[in-house]
């Protein structure tokens, strides 16, 4: 029931809504049974009161009155218990569905095969939170519609028993009311889609602005940013108000139609009582049933709103889940003891034109570019995030074309540490060793002592190599010091060194770094250059440093220069400084 979803379930909003009901069928069945019992019992309350009046009060039978009161009390016990447990089952099913959807979306976003949804980060966040919660309410809509229909059915049956023609008229009227209320459902769905889309766009803009708030202050552009957000927020407000107007119209129509229905039923029942066709007890039962029937009719109208909102959110979720992976890996593994760890042969991608270069085992290669676009294109290629059809030429990892490698094997071989360091809410230790639980906890130390010791040694070596000792020692909690999201409680240089230490602690066979020292002072940069050379020495490790830092380049074995997407020069840092004026101008500060 909770197995892997099929492709059809991802394709459409209808498929997602059906799957939500299907994979919680057991709990939903319990919810439906209990809530239907609750509504049936509530519908029987005016019937029971009418019977008590006709058979106990009117006759003066005290024993019948006592039994009737006891029976009425039992009916209310059933109402209370059925509602309590039925609602609990339904709420658990809704929360479980929302959880499963969040996990599914998160798994897709984190999938290294790169699913391109066309949404910004803020929009994806809104889908994984607001839309997921809204879509899960389809379970509430189903259970509410079933229980409300049960209440109407019981009421109509009771009215048919009291007077068949009258009961039939009430039943036809109920069908007309429900049909009228259903007419607004498509409009509600369309307005819900517009509202959720504008809200996601506003959230995405807010996320972007918060990430770049320091840059905005530095540029003095906070005024323009505020105006952009104000305009997006105004659009969101207009969409929300428009949706609220449609919902208000629907709710008002529901109250009006159900009120007219109630008045008509009550008037007809009074006329039947005057004509002598029904007793006083039956009149009270009919009036009570008519009053009670207004509530399930209104709930049916509310179900239309819930379902419309759930469908609008399901359409956005389906758009995310239907995004196909762009990377289609093979099943090969890297060749052992390859002399060339990484090679590009006549590769053209974005700004790169027939670029050819190689990184050998036990080599640190510096890469200098005069165009940031060349650096970005190279890093994208080396990270394995470019679909094969988007570039020409061959990218080889340990002697095997990158597209033929098993994805896990490729990621285990090459690690690309981007210039912009991503740090997460948690501790310094959890950020330095993500995913290595045996290294980050003391539990089970006896059984995992070798792994823990190796991990701690590797971590200490990486911290020293990245010159991040002061980041650890400068806080009483050391490695357990708390970090806020994006590491905002660290300076720019500290964040950069923590990111470098994390990359070195991972100890990949091929490590690619992009400008890892732009936020540190010259003395620290020199320490990092020496530490990087020592940490990556031996073990057939290869390191690629994309940078214009002369300190880092001087610590490499070889430097290649890329200009206008092509490799134009190659040699040691000292040789290139002596022979290449353009190189000397680019790197010497």
C-alpha cells in the first residue's frame, strides 16, 4: 500500500489524489466507517426525540420515557466516541500523506541524476510545504463528503418512512442543492492554482533576496530589492483576495441555498401536520431533520472547496514529480590504477570550445581562466551534472567515459567543492562530516573504534590543512559549536575554510576546488596552500584548483590557462609568470 508510486501517479493531479486515497485505504476506511456512524447517529437524534414524544410523553408511560432517555443517552455516547476516533484516524492519514509527499519531493530534489523542474528554490520550498499540506486535505474532503452523504441519506430515509411523497421531495431537493454547489468547483480550482503559483513566486523571491542581503547592502540596492518584493507581494495579495472572494461567494451561496432548502422542508412539514398526515412527534422529527440536513449540505459545499484546493496543489506537485532525470548513468566502475584520473578530450560546452586537458595521478593541477563562464562550465562538466547530449567530446574518469560510469562510483571518485560554501543548521562537526554517523557520535565506540579513530584523524588532518584550527578552538564547544543555516554566525573566511576542511575530510580520489581562499588573508592563504599540498600527497590523489591566486598556483605541479574557452598555455606557475604576460597580469596581485 505504501510502495513505490507508479509513473501514472506522478503524471496528473488526478493520479496523485487517487494515490493519496489508495495508499491510506486501511486508515481511511476506519475513518469513513466511524464518521459515517457518527453522522447517522446524529441524524437519528431528532427521530429519537419524535418517537419519545409520540410513545412516551403523549402516552404518559413513565417506563417508556425512562427507557427512551437511556437510549438517547447511549446514542450520544456513540456520537462522541465515533467522532473522536474517526477524526483521529483521518488526521493521522492526512499527516502521513503530507509526510510521504515531502519525503518524495525531497528525494527527487536531492537525486544526483538532476531532475529539472523549472522552479526556483523558493518555489520548490512552497511546493514541499504549503502545497503538500493542501493536497493531503483530499483525505479530509473524502471522509467529510462520505459522512455528510450518510447523514443526508439517513435523513431522507427517515423522511420517506414518515411520509413517502414528502421524503421523495426532500431527496430530490437535496440532489438539486448539491448540483448547484458543485458548479463552482472548476472556478475554485483555477483560482487556487493562481494563488499557489503567485505565493510560490513570492517565496522564491524572498529566499533569493535573503541569501543576497549582504550583497544588496554592499551595493546600496536594498531599495530596488524592497520595491521588487513589494510588487510581488501585491500580486500575491491580489490573487489571495480574488480567491477569498470566490470562496466567500461559494460559502454564501451554500448558506443561502441550504437555508432556502431548510425553510421549504419546514413549511411543507408544517402543512402536513395541519392536514393531519403526520403526528406531533413526526413534525418535530421532520423539523429537526430539516435543520440537521442544513449542516451536511454546507459541509458538502466545503468539500468542494477542499477538493478544489487539493487539486490545485496536486497539479503543482505533479509538475515536480513528473520531472524526468536529465542524467542517465551507466553501470561501469572506474579502472583501477589509472594514470590519468580525469581527462577532457575536445569538449565543447557553453563557453568551452574543444577543450582538451588531463589530470594525472598524484598531481595538483591549477586552472586559470579569464572568463567566469569558462570556470562555471568546467566545474559543471567535472561535477557530472551535465546531460550527455548537452556537450560534445569526451569526459573520462579513471579511463572510463563519464556517461558510462555508475553514478555512485563517479561521485565517489570526483568531488567538486563550489566557491559558494553551503553550510547547514547543526553543529560544526555535523557540517564537516555529513553522512558519516560513525565518526560523529560516541555511541557504539567499542564496536566501531577503528572507524571512529580513522575518521577523527582524517578530520583533524583536514582542519589543519584548511587552517581552520581557530574556528574549532575559538569556541568553548569546539567541534560541537552550533552553526546557523548557511553558517551565518561565521565570517566569510571561516565559512570558506570550513567548506575546504569538509572537502578534504571526504578525501576523494579527485578533488576539484573553485577559488577556495578568496575570503582569507594572505598569511592564512599561504598556510592553506602548504596544508593542501600535504593533505593531498600520495595515494594517487589528484587535485584541481580553479583559481587566480598566485599562492595556490605556486603550490601546484602544473598550471593550464583557458582563454575564450580554449587551452592556450600550460606549464609551471613560475614558467608561465616568466613567459606569459597575460597570465602574469591575471594572477600577480
